[in-house]
C-alpha cells in the first residue's frame, strides 16, 4: 500500500504538493481596523447555539483589512513571495460562551488558495475575494505612519465591491480596538458525503495566537461604506454608528486550538 504524506490535500508520496504545511504558522502584517455599531439582531442571527450576544456593546463590529507575509517554521516561503504574500478582509463580532467573551469571524475574504485552506482548517468562513489597501512607506507619496496620514482600503468578491474605507490617522493609541481582542470561537464543519446524514465534522473550537508582537497602534477616523451583493451579506451588518479606526503592524504565531464542543452548529 502506498504511503502518502502532506498536512493537507493533495497528499502525495513526498508531501511537497500539500496546499499548506503543518503548524506553527508565522505571520507579519499591516492591519487597518474599522470599528462600528450595527443592529445587535444582525449579529445575533450569525451566532448558532450555544453562542450568545456579548453582554456589553452587542452590536459592535470590526471590519479589518490585512496585508500579510506568512510562512511555516522553516521560513522558506518568504524567499518565494508568491507562497507567502496574501491579503484578506474580514468582519468580526463578539459573543459569549459559558460566561466568557469571544471574538468570532462571521465573514472573510482572501486572495490566495493557501490562505483559504488554512482558514477553513481554523474555522474561518473564508471565500476568495479581491482585497487592496494602502501600504505605508517613508519616502515619496505613499502614506507614512504619522498624524494626518490617509489609508484607503477596498474589498470585492464575484465582481462586486462589498466595502471601501478611508482611514485618517490621528494619534498613537494603547490598543488597536476591542472587538478583535479575544480568543476566537469558530465552527469547523464538513457535511457528510451521504445524502440526508448529519455533518461528518461539527466542532466548536477556541483558537488564538500562540504569540503576538507589534508596533505602536495608531488611532484615527474612518469613512466606511458597505454595498449590497447578490452573493454576499456583509451589508446586513449595516453601519449605525462609527466607533474608531486603527492602524498597526503585527507579528503573530498560530499553533493550534482546542475543542470546546461537538455537534453545535445547528441544522442545514
């Protein structure tokens, strides 16, 4: 019998074709975060049992753009940039599970297949999209990390623009927001191959960074717009009130999570 290798599909005799390597995964990124309040009912409808709305500020949402470089432990992907560079945009909310506050990613788009596969393993509901954001640079016309600098960000999927933002930096801050400041509570779900059967995989898991380092966050103000699409529902998280905007450069290591419950994602 042939022995095949690889952390993820496709698994082969050598394992070299696997879409993603085994953790730990290391990330360096520039993050633009826009926080606002929406109708809490729109957050509640995205929280399957046993998750519930956060006790405080239940309608708080963070829409985050991230420009990443990532690699496995060897770091070899950084010298082959097509395998390390990608962008994503994602919406997170807060929720409660057994008295503890979690962050939950409810929508997310990425522009590379390896990032999509990693996210599905982690319980992120990743889809392909087109994501762009201004990159800082100390020379020329690009924005610098200083008061008054303006950063643009756009998100599109299936040929439709879903969101756009302009963030104007104001001053250094202590944090880069509160909505995305907790461990993640995600579902890992895979339908059964047999018609009419329940899911083959149905887990509520906790996940988070094994370590984080970062530069000084900057707070600012944002102009944010969301747009309707026939295949996406981000605009249901309508903007009722702006909270704040932030820019930060970070380094993150992810090295697994833990199972909270099985069979919790609901029918359908």
